[in-house]
C-alpha cells in the first residue's frame, strides 16, 4: 500500500547544518496480488476527478518510467518492493466531435 515520506536534504559544512531542500514523495509498498495496472488505477482514482482507461494507461507508463531502475519486467513486481509514485499529470483529452458536425 501507499506510504508517504518527506525527505529533507542536509548540507553540512564548517560545523553548520543547513536544510537545502525537501522532496515530498509517495512510495508504494508492493503487497501480494498487486500489479502495476491496479496500482495505476488506484492512484488515478484517488488523485483525479475522472478516471478513464486512457488516464490509467498514461499513469501506468509514468509509473513504469519512474521505476525503470527497479523494474526489468513490469509484470514482475514482488511483495516488499518499493515503487515511487510520480505526480499525476492532468492532460486535457481532445474534444470529441459529435456525429453530424
């Protein structure tokens, strides 16, 4: 399931510590029965007002890309594995033309 982390980046120099930035990220801990498509569906449903097959497919691709260093085969994710959940990018779908126009 989903885990949320705030990572603080520190710079230590001449005895003084400075926070140089922070990264707010969501991590998914793979559980038995999980697959990338189901994870993508869950994230899109939680973060978007509308969920279409296209929006899930786009997020699945982003999820795969964000975790390309950990995934050799998208069909082989293992329980206990950690996946980075990328931000959901809302893409406007092209307007559909009504027939007869």
